[in-house]
C-alpha cells in the first residue's frame, strides 16, 4: 500500500489493526516526530494509497496555517512537510505535522483559525479534496 519510494521508512504503530478501516484518511506520526504517514483510498482505483511526509526543521517562530485544514497553530504543530516525488525531487507544503486536520475541522477548532463561513461538513469535503488534489497533482 505504501509507495516503493517510502516503503523502507514506514513504522506502523502496534495499535493499528489490519485490515484498515479508513474513513477519509488515516495518519500517524512516528515516535521521533520526523515522519508522518498518510493512508487513504485512491478514488480512481478504489485501492489503498499510502505515503510518507517528512517534517523539515522549522525556523519559523510565528503561528502557521495548515494548507489542508486551514488551522492556525504554533510552528511546533504546523510545519513544512515534504514528500518524495522521485529519489531526487521532493514537494512540500505547510501542514499539521501529525496530519490531524480532520480532528481540527471536526473537534478542535481554535480561536486562532481563519474565520470561515463553511460548516464542518463543507470543511471536511474541502479537506478531502485538498488532500486528493495534492496527491494527484504533485505525487502521482
Ligand atoms: Zn491541518
């Protein structure tokens, strides 16, 4: 399920049981916090797709906005996350470093988040679209 380019880096927590039941997506961070893993269903094929993000060392001291869920969080929680496209090319964007975007949309909005008129359902739809658009445009 993980791409060949990511496969040797994957650490699966013991509390994740297979087969996976994935609604929207599933993400977890490795204990060091350096890598975050993302699993979702590829809409085109209906098959699982999984990839790895690496957190870049953050030099920003100001709160940042997650590109996917629009949560505004301290630089410790939103960071520039990169993914390999090929062995020599990586792409990156600012994301919640643990990809807890769905939880931020549904359960844990912050007063610092961007004020928006979308409700939680619309934000969840937008979140899923942003994730799939990123993968389709930048990764596949
Ligand atoms: Zn987010």
